[in-house]
C-alpha cells in the first residue's frame, strides 16, 4: 500500500524572506564543545592557534551564519574579563553551572577569531545572573568600540586592533530557571534587562538585543513571563528568545515524529504574546523571535556531580539516530514555515555536546545523522518561503491529533532560479506518492532528489561506523508540465531541488 499526498507551490504566495540566521548554532563552555571540540592544541589537525581544522572544515560545510556564545547556563556566572589578555596570566575558576574547572584559555577574542575562520558571525551573550549593566556595557565597549577608550584600548593591547563589531547580543540566559545562577522573577529580570539594554545600545547604537523568554513552554512561568518581560523591555529590545528540546524517552516513534507540531504551537503562542504587548503599548514596532536553543536532547541528566571540577569532561554526548534526524528535519521545516516571525535560530549545540559534529580527543571526527538535514536546509533553504498548501492523510498519536504524514515546505531562490522542496514522510510503514504543483513557475526540471532513509530507525553514525546512515541521490522525483511526482520512502527526509527553466 502507498499513501498519496500533494503540495501546491505558487510563486505569488510569498510568506517571507529567509533570514540566514535561521540556520545558526551554539557553542557553550559545556562538556567538550570548546576544549576538545573546536579547540585542541596538539591535535594532528590543530592550527597555530590550537583550533581543530577538521572541525572548522565540517562547520564551514554547514554554512552556519551565526553562532551563540559563550552560553547557556555558563554565561550566568561568567566574568568575561577572565577570558581576555595573555593566556599565561588567565586564572582558572570554578564553573558553577556545570561544576567544572574553566581554564579560560578560550575567551572572547579566541572565539571571535574561530568564528571568523568558520565564516560565522557571533551572537554574544552577557551575564545577567551574577552581573549586570556595568559588565555588559564594558564588554560592548571592549568588543565594538574602535579605540580611544579604556576598554577598547585594552582590546588593542591584547593584540586585537580592529573591533569585533558583534551585532547580536543576548541579555542573559534562561533567567526564570531555578537551575540558573542568579535566577530572577520576570519583574526583576525585565527591569535589569531593560536598563542593561539601554546602556549597551548607548555604547553601540548598532547592536540588536535579545530578551530572555521562558526556558521552555513547559515552565510554570510560561506566557506570563513573556508578557511581563516584554512589558518592561519592549522599546529597547528587538527579539524574544525561545528554547525547546525534544526526546523519545517513551520509545513512541509516531508521537516523537509529531513533536514539530509542538514547535509550531510554541512559536504561534509566543508571537501572539508579542503582538498583545504591541497592542497594549499601541506600538508600531514588531518583536521578532529567536529560537536560540533547539534540538533533540536525549540525555537523562548531567554527570557533573559524579566527579567535580574536571576540565572539559564529556557531557551530553548523545548518539543521534535516523529517527532523530527526521525530527530535526521536521523542526527545520517548522522554522521555515514561521520565517515571517522567527528570524534567528540556533541548533544547540554544534560540536560534541548534543551536537551534529563529534570528535575524539586526539582522534578523528565524525558526523551524526542530524548533521545532514541541518546542512541541506542551510545550503538550499535560502530565498523566499512560499506558503505550503498541503493535502495529506493524517494520524493521531499519544499527544497529538491530525498529524499530517507529509511535513513539507518550499523555498524559492530567485537569484539562482531554483526551488527547494523539503519534505518528511512520517509514515512508519508506507511509502508516499507525492505530487507537487509548480505550474505558476512554468517549466521546471529536477536538479537533485536527496533522500535520507534507513530500515532501522535506531541506526546511527559512530566513530566505529561513521558512514552508517548517509543521504543519497537515488530519489525518484521527476518533472513534467509544471508538476513534480516523487515516491517518498517510509520515514524519510527528502530534498527535491528544482531549476526554473528560463523562457
């Protein structure tokens, strides 16, 4: 048996231009993301600054536009001054978020240099847990002011002549979480964030600022937190953050594959809160959304209490499977379907810690299953998102009703005259006959039909078998008379790349 679904793509049904920052990522001083991940002096691939060039190559292949740094929970106890200046003079400190020892051998300037090598911008975060206005405005001055002030001249004395020019800044991290160092009520955080935002913008009027939303939609603070924080910060911030992670601890694959519907609802809810405050304030300004932490997170808990004060111990090194790649693909499609409101998103994290890229200290690198849908979306999902008109059979799962078997969206890159259709077949036992109506574009031809599918949905890539689950080009998509037909194999991720023929 084969199920049938259809997608209508009209060039005039434009949703939004994709902000490239939708394909951002995240590096926190957590586990081996920094030490042993991006930075490992003495590794055979390390450059003169200690950066692993094999990691850099894998990151460049993703075309990551922006990377959030340095946290995460880490930032709420971080003194940024400890991570600048001569490395030999930097002190080691007890890192209370993850109960490790922070060597401070990688700090602001090193990460800025690494991001430049990776072809990425930096989304910088300031500490609003243990610190506040003064440290934040000084950091902006250190990073972004050309010269002639104490902090900018200090940067120059550290060997960094040109300012970093960081544009995007996060005002703290998950400040409603009781696990956060310096956790606050919504009113406490909103007042501090607003005053910090004012000072940071006075130090550099060009910065964009992201206020903390709730740590997740499951928090008891959710919705009221967003409304209170925005009521206090609306005039001085540009974005509100969202964080969400998904797992399949119950072993219910059909329900797990529907989790992106939760993401849809989460985004819609936060956008509605933003618009409520806009209406309340009678403002013309629109607050956009930054989903600056999202991923599949499978680990049950941290091992940090087992052996305290280690340096960069392995943490949350999840092994991702084929079904995890499908959920990541569905979430990427959800982000594209909300590209009119979600302008930034960061898959958390990038290397080793719940990450698409894995390394062994002193050894090789391998790519997890989730690397590939992330790469495909980043490479081919640039341009204009078109409203997807989908007809698909549906199913009910434990937590969701009317889940479409077809999850899909299309992006038109007018400059390249290319269309990318991203599609997931959620059906666990049946292939799907997909019909795509593209007649508004005239004649099209198939460039490539990329597929990720695997009989065993628990199959994964590992150090021992890094090529176990890989995408292939054996998709069946065919074009005729402005229509595309394709067979999507069961439980599969698909990218159909099309060229619009010039008249």
